[in-house]
């Protein structure tokens, strides 16, 4: 993990002190709400439906056990004893009083954490693959580059007030597990024929009202020049992006409208920065800086290739299922990565209590050198587990309720907080997730259904990434009532699912009391019409919308007759 320097700590503490001053002046009436709003937003503080919401940055998903325990303490002492992990590897609190917000910022700073630029029209948290540094298919470890991007973008004076929020995701593996093409900028690390490291750059991806897959703008940018190239992209966007309509302000709209003209403008700006760099002002990354940052991302002490240990001869079937679903191959022989499932009945997807944070931190200390990762699918991952310790970890994870063998299955769903908390939401996400989770608790049935991504968003802002779900659910408003659209065939970027693609809406929306039955009809149609060993996503692509629409129309007619 990246180790904060004295400068990093002074910076974060100074920011926390600055926020405390801004908060106190606001509460005294010396700083108006309109002036305070952009200041609190760029420190991660929203005003939601019922209370303030804080979004804490977890850069590229890496957490230490010490940090997670501090997050658990904040949940217990300042919130209602829980937090919510998001699809962009952050943690959100929903009930912290605003007059306590500066105290929380100080507690975060104590463990090298903050909420800087987790909201507002700026460059947000840099995200990546939860398997960075350990994946067998990794070409280049993205973590040092992610950290350099984080430092470059933090409080960048030119990009503090962009037309709209801006999100960057980085992948360094053959398989894109970071949903990069759904981001404003997606970066793929690669090596050219000469073995030189560079980035393939995609721009203009995004969800929301207009789901668009990112377009390739440059097939190879040398790693030393990636900050310059990003500066060129964001500068062109800042110059020409719309500010008159927030629904058309994202860079994807500009890219879609201008096409090659936008790409040409970016490449021209890139060359102009390089050509006019007479004073060395261009942000060229020196080898010494990459080496300095990379020094934080070495193997933990004691991690070295080891012989594989045989599985216990009397291991129960539940352990075998857990190995199949929750345990991931590792680039180092004798090691595995292990996912801790946060999906369970009675708890919203991605939610975690203060006690559960402590328990997960204990597992990280005991089995993973004190390190965890936040996954895109709102789970936790232990990256440094000895294969010989898997059975002991399974027993400990089972005792802590983290061992559900459902990773990648129907109940391992993504969901945003929805209308229960978010002021922007049109409908609630959590009750839909709860009802579907309760319906599909039989593991044999889940395994029969097989791999499937269910994503639920409470509004068109798409925080639940419904566009990229094999099955997507979108909450919509009809005359003040909650209704839901269903789409099928989406993908977040996996090559097994055919790359990044938005799902197709299968028909009119469903009332709140119909949506679970409609989703069940979609699953039943798949089970009836799939070919041997065919996954849901492949069946959906082969059949298209009509059979799923016919099945869900029957649900609507049945409800109408009742």
C-alpha cells in the first residue's frame, strides 16, 4: 500500500483544518450556504434526503486494517453504526450530523484518509481492479500510476470547477475488471513490441440518461506523458463542455457531438503542451518519481512463493463451494485472493456495520498482512492469503458471516442506496434488493442459475450501474409512485460477457409490487430456453428482448387481473 509522507499528512490535516474553519463560519452565518456548498462538496459532504452524507475516498480500493477499524469507529460514534461501500471503491456514511463533520475529518486524517474530491465537479476518486498487483493476467501493476494520478488531480487549480464530475478508471490486466470503458476516461496499461510501458486511452464513457461506451482516442501514450495527455483531455473538456444544461454537461456528450473533432483537439493540445515546454512545466513523470511511489507497492514482508497444501480430506461441501466462488487465483504460487461477501439477507448490498468492519480488519490482520481491497461489486477482498490458511480463513469468515459462497451469483447484486437516502432517487433500491435476496436463498438454485450480474439503480444517475447489468433495474417516477424498468444483456467490460455494452430495456416499467415477480419471470425464461452450459448473458444475447418481454408482460397482465 502507498505510505503517506510527511507532506501527504500535512496536506490532509491542513485540508481538514480548513474545512473546520469553513464549517464554523457557515454555522455562525459568516459564510452563506451557497458559498459553503461547493466547499463541503469537494470534501465529500452532501445533503441527502434525511441527513448529510459523507463519501470517504478509498483510492484504487486499497484499505489497511487500521483504516477500516477507524471507519468502524466513525460508524459507531457518529453514524448509525454502518457504512456503505460503493461501486467506485468509496465508503459512504448516511447519518453524520453536519456539526460533527469536522471531527470526522480529523479522525479520517489520523489514518491517512479524507473525502477530498469524492464529490463536486472535479476529478473524482481514481479507481482500478481489486486484483491489482496480484492478478495472474496482469501486464503492469497500475497502483503506482493510480497514486501519481491521485496526487496530480488532487486540488488541481485548473480542474476544480469542471462542467460536471469526472471519473478515471485504470486497468493493468488483460481482463478489464475496472469497467474502464464506462468512465469519462479509461486507461489500459500495456507494453508495446519494444517492451515499453504506455497507456491505451479511452474517453467519453458514462451511464446516466445517455449510456455511452468510451471511444479510443490514443492507442499508446508513453507512461511518462500520461499526465500531459490527461491534462489535454480535461482542458479541452473544460473549454468546450456545456455548462448551460447539467444533463448534457458530461464529457461523453461532448465526445458524442464532436467525434473526431474532439479527438483532434485533444491531440493538438497534447502536442502544444509538449512543444511549448521550454521551462520544464509540462507534467512529465520522471523515473525517480515512479520509483519513489512504486516503493510502496512491494510484496508484504514474508510473502514468497510457497508449495501448495492439500485440502482437508474431510472438508465439508460448503467449503468446496466457497473455494469455487470466493477464492481467486494469485500470481504468487501458494497464495490466493479471497472475497468477503457483504451480500446477505436483512442488509443492503454493500452495507457493513461497525462491528463487521472490525471483524473484517481482524481477518486482514490474521490472514492478509493487514490489507484489504474494496471491489467494484461492493464486497471486500483479502489479497495476501496463504493457500495453506484457506480452511482456517473459511472457518473464521463463516463465524463473522462473510463466507456466503455467492460471489458472481444472482444474490451478489449491486445496488445504490436509492430513495431510502438519496434526494435524487425516483425509487427505492434497497427493498427490491431485499425481496430478491429473500426469494433466492437456496444455494442449489443459485448455482443452477449460474453467473449473473444484477444491478439496481434508484434513478437515471445510475449509481447502481444498471446499464451494465446482465439484468438491470432502474427506478423511475410515475406521478409520484415508484416504478421500475428492466433491461437485459448489459456488461461492465468482461471479455467473457462480450465487453462493455449497455443493456436493452425489455418493455414498459413495473409497479413496486410487480418488480420482483417480473425479475423472476426473466430468470425462469432463461432457465427454460438456455442451451447446455449457457450463461444468462449469452442466452440474453442469443434470444434478444422478445422472450423476456413476453414473460414479463404476463406478470403485468396477471397483476391487472388481480
